[in-house]
C-alpha cells in the first residue's frame, strides 16, 4: 500500500467514526426527549402538542436530514471534507441548545466540534471549529431571549472562557504532538541512515570492489556452509572455477585499465548467466568461481558452457574488436569428501582445460 493510499484509508476511517459519533449524539438526544415526553404527559398535558412538534419532531427531523445529507456525500459522492464535519458538529450542538434553552450547561455541547477537530491534529481545523462555535454562541444568545434569561452573566462568561481554555489546551496538545512526531521522524531517519550505512559496509566487506561480485573470503564462507549442508542432507553441489585465457597478455598489450574493463565485463556476463540459486565470486586476479546448488552435474555443465560461449562470442572495442575466452574446471561434490577436495578437483580440471587448448569446460570424468 502506498503512502497516499494509506493516508486516504485513515482519513475515511476517521470520517466514518465521526459520523457514527454524531448519530450516537442524536440517538441519545432522542432518548432524552422521550424521557422528557413522559414527564410532560404527567405534569404538563396541555404542553404535549407543542412539545411533540417543536421540541421533538422538527429538530429531530432537521438533524436526521442533515446526517442523511452527510451519509449521501460520503457513501455516494465520496466527499469527505473535515470542515463540513466540524460545521455539522456545531449545527447539531446549536440545535440541541436552541430547543432546550432551559437546560443548564447544555451550551457546553459546543465543545463537541472542538473535540472532533482535535482528531485531525491540525491547528487550522481547531481554530476554524472555535470560530464557528463562538459565532454560534453569539447567535444563540442574541436570538433566544429565553436562553439569555435562563443564563446568568457568570454562566455566559464561563462558557466563553471554557471554550477559550479548551482551544488553548488543544492547541498545546497539537504542538506537543507535532514535536513528538518530528522527534520520531528524526529517530526513524537516523535509524534508516544507520541501516543503510550498515548494509553498505556489509556489502563492502563481502564484495569485490571492481566486479561487485562476492570476494575470496565470502566465497569460502558460503562454500563451507554449503559443503556441510550437502554432506548432511545429500544435496547436490558443484564448483566451477573460471579463468580468463591469456589475461596477462591483455594487460601487457592494452594496459591494466583495459584489463579492468574486461574483468568487469566478464564478471557481469557470469552473474547475468546464473540464477539466484548460484553463488558467483571473484576468486582472485582473473579467476572467478561459481557454486551450483540444486543442479545435477550435467545441468551445471550446460550452464557453464553457456557462460563460456557468451564470453567468447563478445567482441571488445577496447581491444580492437578482439574476443576474450575462458577456461573452466567443473567438479561435483562427492559425499565423504570435504571443501578442500572439491576445490582441488575443480582446480585440476581447470588445469586440464588450460593445457588442452583453452576456451573449454572440463568437468568430472563423467562428462569428459
């Protein structure tokens, strides 16, 4: 999952949770209204019709209609605007305050949009929520005389100061949170840089700088482990030693810089000719080694022949279009022997290839 996709997914999840919270607030208010209806029937029977229409039906229908619009925007139009959600919270709180002006402390419902905006962890949305709530509070006190009459001056100022206090606290939470996120990002970045340096150092230790193949030391480490596995689990294992023919002559004729170019090119051909099951290393000088696992001797022989042919078919412009050849000794691991036996056998077969005309692969007598 990409970063953008993950961000959209988290945004959608938060949007859905907020809408569910609004539905819950409306549901609780409906339950409270039914409870108040029971009291009204008992104590104020003449007030029932007014209560049903103006306190229950119209405000509830208005809030449900508003929520249905939000559900339509989210589910059908895929519009998930946080500012619309914050305004919805302000509207829901304002409606509940307006239809219940005699309930003390209900004006603190306007803290709900502030709490909702905090979930986005952005200063702009917090300030937007505060401004909308403050405007809503002024409108409510201006156009509802019964609310003003039922609210003391102390309560009016208290509600304003509590909103300011909530804003200050939430802004500080966002600030601290952003500082923590910055610290976390720096820590992660430092860990990533350390990991990269570790990987680079590990690669430098294990690989040959010129050819970028495994070096002599790493080759022997892998061969030790693979010989142990082959011996204990009866797994097939072959070792091919590849030597560039007449390499000294190449250096003497064209210079060591051209010799390095040829080494890199031959290394690339060998590396591209094998699979992930094979291990390729620069053994030393103009010699390379390939460890074959999971192959029969016949299959390993075919692979080494493809390597040899690919190298011999290439013309090198740095050498005036001349070709380079390699000789290969390929040995099969015999159960009960050891790494030294395998290496000596491969080296002996390479010697035979060199002394029988070069540019050829000599394998165990089975394939000779």
